[in-house]
C-alpha cells in the first residue's frame, strides 16, 4: 500500500513578533547562523533535525508582512507564526492556545465604498490558514497539554484593551482572538504562495486588565512557543 503523508514544510519559517516570543526557539537551534534579510534578523538552524528559519518580525501588520517576505526570500517553504493574543470569545481563557482557521484585518474599513468591514474591493484583507499545517499545529499543541481552540483570528494595528472593542470585533468577524500580525502574514503568504499556520497563546482577555495580564503572561510564552514548534517538527 502506498502511504502518502504530507510533511511539515522544510525549511520552516517561524515568525515571532516580539523577541520574547522567539528567544527559546533561537537558543534551541543547533548550527545557528544569523542572516540579515530585508532589514530583519533571520536565524537559520536545526530544531529536532528540521531546518528552521526564525524571523523576529516586530509588532504590527506591516512588520509581519515584511517578515513573511524576508522568510520567502531566505527560502522558507512554509510559515508558522507563534506568540500571544487577547481572547474575545467566551470559554477562551488565559493560557489556552488558539489556532487560526482564517484571519482578517479588523481595522480595514472601506465601508464608505460599500465594501464590508475587513474587505478591500479586491477581496478579504487576510486569508485562510493552511488546513494541513494547522492540523499539525493543533496536534502539536495538544501533545504538550494545551487546551486548543480553532477559529478566526482578527488582527489590527491596535492593542485591544476594552470590552466594547473586543465585542465589536467578535460580532463583526466571528473572531475568537485578537492580535496585531496574523492577518497580515496570511495576506502576504497568500500572495507569495506559502502555506501558513498561526498559533497564539492567550495572554489576556482584551479588556481593561489586558495590559497587566499581557505583561504577566510574557514570562511563559518563550517556553510555550519552543515546546509547540518542537512538537510540530519532531519526527
Ligand atoms: N510591548 C510592545 C507592545 C506589544 S503589543 C511595545 O511596547 O511596543 C501586543 C503584542 O501581543 C502584539 O504583538 C500582539 O500581536 C499581541 N497581543 C496580545 N494581546 C493583545 C491584545 N489584547 N490586543 C492586540 N494585540 C495583542
């Protein structure tokens, strides 16, 4: 019997917006080599024997799109984005993981020209995550004991710290988590033709407490990101 099994793309591009989100992955790379591509630091190396290209993208959508471009330039065959996000759906708690099914730029507003919120005339400002790579990321997160939710992730150039804003984004887009990079990476990956999966650890509830909860959670994200990417690429 021929058994065809798709694999995690290699080299696998990994984007961390903030240094704290990528530091443990960087430390775990064997044979690390630092490159400077399109103005970003990209570190190549091996994780569990799998070729990885780690990019520190920076915060926000433009940075995320540039990070995808840098990884594509460096030869990545697919992209995984890790990091933190705010929860905007009931039942999604701090410390849980959210794996994106699709991603939308919630701050795209061309409604004056009769486009729906989150849409340019050319189409959705965002894109779908790759189903196979996302399934693998879900399995990886479960294998390290995470509670995993799947759904839409909304991204915008805003730190959301109000129940009203969270509710509006959840209602408008059916999103379950909010952050500042994923949908831009989805847009860039769609245009370049790279499979993308996004996993976010919930750091806060995008409410009045968000800033404090977010900062407290950052201690944990370094190791969680490493563990989940390790589990993803482990044979
Ligand atoms: N410390 C940074 C700001 C971080 S912004 C500085 O001083 O510039 C928050 C980061 O965490 C972003 O990368 C975003 O993707 C994610 N994030 C976590 N919770 C969020 C929330 N409630 N709203 C928006 N982004 C959030």
